[in-house]
């Protein structure tokens, strides 16, 4: 997949939104692709990025939290999201 198809899949697929739900999905082995906003505070997404690297989960960086929230269909910013099984 390329970036645009990953983002399109995020719009239509079952997903988690937010750092806590995304981290839980990764830990439970349910996350297929994880999205992280580039302007997120490092301490919020550090563990998510590390878990993705350790588990070999595809990691996609989005320009901003506002953009990621919009893609997820919510009216607030989101630091991370994941497409789940």
C-alpha cells in the first residue's frame, strides 16, 4: 500500500483512535497498520512507535494531529490511530 491507500483504508476500516486504544490494540496483536501524527508530543507516541518496530507493524506518519483526527472522522485531534483486525 502507499500513503494515500493507507489513509483511505483508515477512513473505512475498523480502527482505534488515540494513544491508549492504539497501544492496547498493538499489545493484543490486533493492529495491522498504525498511524502517528508528526506533531504529537514525543512522550505520548514513543511507546507506540517502539512497539510497532518490535512487532514489525507498519507505521505511517501523518502530518498533523488535526489531519489524523479528520481522517478518522472525529472533530478533535488524534495523536495516533490503527487499522485493526
